C-alpha cells in the first residue's frame, strides 16, 4: 500500500484535513507514520493553510502502534519522534475523533492542540495490557492534561474513557455530532490558529499533586508486584513532576524498549494476536449465510442456565427447556437468583435484570425447541440421555437448525449419529460458569458442515465469547491436557508431595488456584464418578472419595474446611490417608523439590498439546493457548502452555520428561517424538 493510501490529504478552505486511512483500525505502521510526517510538513509550509485537522476513516480513530511491528527493528520515524515533530509545527492541529483513540492513537491525539470527539469516541491507553507503558509521550502529556492521579488510573487500568467522561476529564475539548465533526474541528483549528498553539509539552505540572499521586502509586505497587509495566508507568509519570519534558520522554522511551524486549510483554502481545487468530478457521466463512437469531437450551441445570443467560445477556431470545413444569420453574428461580447476585453487587441494574429475564422463556418439553435456529443440549453427561434427546430433537427441530451438545468429553461423532442430520451437529463446550467464562470449545465432527460451524462461531462471538474450533477426542483439548496434569498430581501425592506444596508451586507460577484446592471446590466426587465410568484409577483421589472426603461440600477433601470455611487448611488426616495409600501401593515416599513438582505439572500438558496438534484435534499451537488462557486461567503473562514451551525450549522439556520417566518408572511421561515440531505449529 503506497504511503498516500494510508493517509489522505484534503482541505476545507484554509484548513488542511489529514485523514488516517489504514484499515481495519488505522494502526500507526511505518507507512502511516511516514505519510503523517510528510502531510504535516507539507501543510505547515503551505501559506494558504492556517491550521490542520487530523481525522480518520473507519469505526476506529486509531488503535495505536502497529503491534505486529514490535518484533522487528524499529523504523524511523518512530512514533515519539513524529509527535515531537508535531510540536515543532507553526500551525495548530486539531484531532477529530469519531471512534476509539487507543495507545499511540490516543498519544497522537494528545500531541494535537485540541480534541473534538463524537459521542461514540473513546480515549484509552491499554499498553499495560500488553506489558508495556505508553511509549510516545503519553506518560508526560496526559498528566499535564488531566493530572497525575487520573492519568495513573487510566494507564494502569488500561480501560478507555468514553467521550462524555473524556470531556469531563479534559481530554476532549468538545463533543460534536458525527455529521458536524469535521466542520467543528476546522472551526476550532482556526480559533486556535488565532490564539496560539496549545502544546501540552509546554505545560508545567502541579507539584502539589505529587503526594496524592504517590499514595495511589504505593497501593498499585503492592497490588501488582510481578507487573514491571506498572512500576514503569509510575516511574515515568513521576518524571513528569521534575525532569524536563524531552528528558522525561527519553526516559519513557528507555523504559518502553526494556519492557518491549521482555518475556512478559512478548507473551501478552502473543496472546493478543492468538485470540484474534483463533477466529480464522480454514474453510469457514467469518460471516454465515444465515446467522443464528433464536436459541433453545435443553436442560436448566447450572450449565444450561448459564448458557441461556449468556444468550439473553447478548440480546437473543432463548427458550430454556426442562423435562417438566417443576423443572422449568426451578430453572427460572435459578436464573433469577443468579441475576440477583449481580444486582446486589451493583454490576447489573434491576431493570437490566428484568429485561434479560424477559428474553428467556422457561418451558417443559422438547417441542418448544421447534422454532430455534440453534439448539444447545446441556443435559446429564450420559450417552443414553444424549441418544434420547438428539433422537427426539431430530424430529422436532427445524430442518436447518444447528444441534449442539455441551458435553465436556463424550463422543460428539456418536451423538451426531443419533440424528439424520450429522452435518448440523457439533459440540459447544462452554466453561463453567457459562455466563462468565469467555471460552467455548466448538467441537467439529468429520461431518459438521462449514455453514453450521460459521453460524455457531458467529453466534458465540456475538455473545462476546472466544470460540476455538477443536476436533473430537476424549476431553477435546483443554480437559485432555488437564487430565495429564491431574495424573501427575495424584502420582506426586503418592510419592511424597503434599496438596499444599503442589498448590503453592502452581500459584507461584501464576495460576489463581492450585489443582488440589480447585478439586476440593468443584467436588472430588465428580471426577471420581468419571474415573469409575472409564476404568481409570487415581489412588489418592479415589481413597479420599472412598473416605467420603469430596472437598468443600463435605468439609474435607485434600484439605479440611473447619466450620464450613471456604479456605482449606492442611489436614493431618488427609496426609495420613496418603501415607497409607503409598504403603498399599508399595511406593516409597520421598521429598520432591518444587522444580520437579512444577515440571511434572506443566510439561506433560505441553506434551499432550503436541500430540493434540499432531492428531489435528487443534489447528494451531496458539489455539491451544487461547483455550488455556480463557478456560483454565493460565497466567496471561506466560502466554499459554505452548508459548511457554517455546520459551523454555522443547528439547529441555523432552529431556526432563525422559528423566522423570526413568526416575519414576512412569512410561506415560515419555515425551512425544514430535514435541519440538509441534510446539510452535501455526
Ligand atoms: N496493531 C496491529 N494490529 C491490530 C492492532 C494494533 N494496534 N489493533 C488491532 N489490530 C488488528 C487485529 O489483530 C485484527 O486483525 C484487526 O486489527 C481487527 O482487530 C506507542 C506502544 C481497536 C478495540 O492495545 O483493542 O500503541 O484478526 O478484531 O474487535 O504507546 O483491535 O483482522 O487479522 O480487535 O473491532 C496499543 C489493540 C498498541 C489496541 C478494535 N493499542 N486493539 O477491536 O477488532 S501499543 C491497543 C484493540 C501502542 C504506544 C503503544 C482492538 C480495537 P485480524 P479486532 P475490534
């Protein structure tokens, strides 16, 4: 694309109009930066021009720096230098912001003399979400505009400020209606030309605000001790109080480059693109021929209710179907009670609750699924139940309806075989709680049609979910990999590790909760029932269940929960039980060091991910990472298991797995021979 395509230059009488035109989000690529510099320079030299308006085509004003350029050598003009160049112009520049101005896009607007915004516009500095700080003067210009404390909150939260709030803060000078935006911007530009430029770089800081800022900074440092970007933002804003503008910008740039080259930012940028890449499915159109408009959910239990709420929250009419009137009434109560929790928390208004409830009709009998474009079965995890429901649904549902099962591990090929329309059957594996977790594993069979997939993926995205397409195998992708970790948890407990040690290792790694505490919270009896159904053993977990220790719900599991406490405490009874199981199994207990515990928790999952990729169950390594980031809370600053494997090095992982297989005699730890080839599969 030639430089002039990505930036267009026009004029309104004596005002030059420079328009960003780099679809889809006006990212400030090298071509855009070069064209902007040329256009500003040209306008500044043109005697017929009094002022400049910076506008943008498309729904996004500017999404900031082109993140895909960060792993390449920087090319001049760098964004900070372009904004410094704008400071040297004789003529003022006014930003006409009709959409989101984010990151470098917001900094570009801050380098203008004024900003006019439409009601749908927004201003944000989300660099913190990429493990960065604003690196084009934002940490110096924004505090000068709205004060250090407000700027600190905006940069460390990373959330945009909508136009009205931006006006109140002083980021936006005026709000314009979309059709008047350019004209009003031109008028303001002329006004500023008459009054003199309003360079933020020339403004001083209110030193009296420093104590308030320091107070907020201290809280943030404690809360985010592992996020270097937070410390960098604080340090750079602190510079705005004392160091001169240019020197502070140089220091900001040094901090930015250090973060950009760090593993944390690399992982966060990887995650940003991985989430977007997972939306592209080979052979499947991003836009279906016939979008899903109405939905029926079979089963009003925890999952069915959560799924129905997800659709109602997104504005879809939903029929939630139970077997009888009592079941339908119970489902209605469950949904109402769940919404009430959000109302009590203040995250949902009473009228929103009423509106959302009104979108769900609670019915008894499968016939009520007749009008739905998409029917999602969320009934009991039993093949007999699935056979009955899908057999009857086939007769009841519209011929073109998509029939989805929410099963978390049953064979979707077999379920499709219960119908005469296998091309319209697939899995939608929601993660609990379904109205909160973004991940949906969309399970395609060998017969699922591209249109059925396209319709389902578009519907999932309309819910704000992150659908990832996976193939059919036991546990699909996430749970199949989790099973490898769970096996090692049980084996290490047998060999001498304790629940507290295992959980501490994984929480220090970055997970919010360890596997033993998670098991106690979910209920150990659930996986116990599945192991018995599939003939698999987990000696320690089985023994806990045989002793009636199901976890929090029974007051004891891996931990004890005195007086129904939610936080478990180490329980000598549980440790005694584990010692007895070790003796019974003939396993001599030993001390395991934390590194071994971590590697045996994480590396087998990575190994399973490689096998999954080799089998074609997942298309890309980054799809697996999206599943783990959004289904299992993998620490985002580590990118995902497959990204982490690339950072650690697959050869080292294979070597460690071999060593543990030797040491423990557990052949299941032997590494997959194609591990290295699969870890970075695109
Ligand atoms: N750079 C490169 N590509 C980008 C991009 C960016 N900044 N933003 C989006 N894309 C791509 C995205 O990968 C996707 O590609 C397509 O555009 C549509 O995106 C110096 C250092 C703006 C709210 O963090 O938040 O500036 O999949 O699906 O849902 O201080 O994109 O089509 O091939 O997300 O309408 C800071 C990131 C950068 C904003 C639009 N900026 N972007 O959401 O579309 S660092 C950000 C977003 C920086 C300076 C610092 C969203 C959006 P593809 P999309 P959307």
